[in-house]
């Protein structure tokens, strides 16, 4: 069943996973507030491959866990 989920619901249901969100609703700082989860996995590369395969018009990829200290993030 596809439904719109809030960021709190996404973080609760998909703990420490990479999540592909279709048509996310964002605030002025482009932080995701809610959207439809179309794929999730512990494997980041799997989520990226799914995004390429599905080619959603507007999407976001989130990580719902803690980013380890010393990890570099590129935007």
C-alpha cells in the first residue's frame, strides 16, 4: 500500500536504512518533511540503482541512521 509518510514515520519504520522518497514535500531549507517511500535498503548502492531504474521526476534519498564520525558527505 503506497501512502505519504512523514519524516518521523520514515525514520521510525526504516531505522538505519537508505530511503528513496518520491515527490518529497520540503521546507524552505529543502529538508524533507514527508513523501512516498518507493524503495529502501541497508545498501546505499541498491537504493541508487533503484532510483536510476525508476527515474522519478522529483525524489530524495535519505539515510535514517547516525552517520559515523569521520565520514565525509558530498552533496
